[in-house]
């Protein structure tokens, strides 16, 4: 590239040329932006740090993460500039979308494309510009990571600065995809939780309506699993969202198993027959399924499983269902910053497990003489913080269907909270 004169010529009366636009690429580019859902979102520290670093590396007073919308350029992050957007026709970054590498403009006042640009003849009085395209996996550029200087730079960026600008533009692209994947995963997690709650209720309610509803739940479950599988297999994404997607797919397969069990169970038939199982396996699976809920709620989830097997006579899927219901209920009603713990135990005559939290516990008027919550059939404890206790009552019915028993009471000590213990049949082995 020929370096322009470094002087400041008269720019009054000069024109500028908006960038050309390929309709097919525009459709694909806007589809990507719509999918990412990033336009007009609040500032985020990760992007702010990138423009701060790039400004320092390139010794430029202005650095921007610029995304090109239909008729504007919008800044997701900015260093040294107050404006949040400008018209697209004025955008240097629009020209950079089709550039194979970093687009450099040593002196905008000497470049016929930009000499009369309002951003050159007026604030911020751009003279030097360098922009690295922000590309997704298919090569479509959504915008640029750019640096701007009100002084011309005949020599432009050096090799190291150019490499660093390109590398950080790739980091911006990766972060945009990570945010979009996380948003989509949260949507799928919300759907999974709603389906799971409904399945737990349905599993304890016999009748033809249950089978009809279970059949209808197959579609959203398969959708959840399909999206999760696609994200988990996308090697362009960082490891963290792919791992989350794997967890969602696991949750979907478990819930689909519940649906299939409901559909396969004849009307009025008894539940699954107990078998000898190691309690650690369904309980570990339950912890994985609610891990995302605990992170969203700001709850510390503690694993109290033992190193040695603890056997019981029970149905593994039902034990997992009970544990998920109890853990989800504890997470829901424990304030942010609290703790939910799953302990496994071998009692004097029965094996079992307990879910302990640091939430409000059971209201005093629902405690019996022994300190246990009063749970009559069809009734539920009044739990502090607004819980109806429905999940605990459903869980009691599931546990009793396995020949076990459930004990619910307030924890003792300064932390307080609820203690729900589930005792099952010994495997006698």
C-alpha cells in the first residue's frame, strides 16, 4: 500500500464513497447478527478489556468493537470515544468487511474514499484507521476490531501490531459465539426445567391424560436434545459451552426416558420394580443435572457422595428423579450465596440420602412434636420463602412407591435450612 502524504490538506467540498454491498453476503451476515442477538446489548467487561488492550498495543487513542447493522455501525465496546453508533454510510469498518486481512488507511484526508467523510472533516477527525474483520466460522465478517488516530501514520501498524489486532478480532468473534451459545443453552435449560417439573408431577398421577401429555412432551424434548447435540459437536466453540450442551443433552435423554416410561406403563399399572443398585450412580447423575440451576441461582452445590458403594433395593431412575426434584426444590428456595448439599448415608437399618440447604426451612406451625414436617396425603408443608411444598409431596409419593420413607425437618445450628432425608430398602447383600 502506498503511504499517503502526512500533511493536512483542505477537505472542505470533498466527497466520500460508501462501501459496496453484496446482497447475498448481507443476508447471511444479518442472519448471523440476528442469531447472536448482540446488537444494543449493555457493555461487557470482556469486550471492554479487549479494546483497552488493543488501544495500548497499537498506541491508538481510539479502539472499537464495531458491528455493522443494516444502516448503522454500532459499538459493542469502545475506548476513547463517547458515541455508541454512527450511520453505516460513514463507517470505515463497512469497507473492511470485504478485506481479506487488516484494512489500513494511513491518511483518510488523502484517500478519495474517505476525504469528505463527516468522521474525517468532523469529530473524531479520523486520519489513521486500521480494522481487522470479525469473522465467524463461515468467513462472513460481522464488523471489525479497529483502532483510530487523529494523526496520520504513513508507516501504519508494524507487523506485531497487525498480528495482535487480528488475534484479538478472532477473540471477539469467539466471545460473541460463546455468549450466543450460553444464551441458547439458558433457554434450553429453562425449557428442560419446565418439562422436568411437569414430568415429576405427571409420574405421580395415573390416567389417560398423563399419557397424552407425555406424548406431547416428546417434541420439545427432542428439540432440546437436538440443539444441545449440535452445540456440543461444534468444534469452533470453546470447551465450556460444549460441555454445558453435553449436560443438557444428558438431561434431555433422562427426561425422554421418563416420558417413554409413562407411555409404556399400562393404565393403573404399578411403578417400576426395585432392583439392587449402587445409590452413588443415580445420585451423581442428579447432581450433574441440577448443576446449571445452582450456577444460575448463585448457589454452592456440594457433593457428599462416598468413595465406597452404598447398595439399596430401588429403581435407579426413580431415585434419580427423587434426588433431582429435591435438589431443584432446595436450589429454588435457597437465597443466593447459600449452599445445597447431597449426602449419601447408610442408616442402622436402611441406606439412603439427604438433601440439606441453607434456605428458610419449614414454617413452625407445620412441624410435629418430633420436629418433622407434617405431610399428610395431598397436603404439603408451608415452606418459608413462599414454597407451596408441592414438590416435596410428589417426592413423598414416589419414595413410598418404592417402599421407602421420607423425613423432612429443619436443620439444627446457626445455618438453619431444610433437611430432607430419604430412606430405602436395604439390598441385604
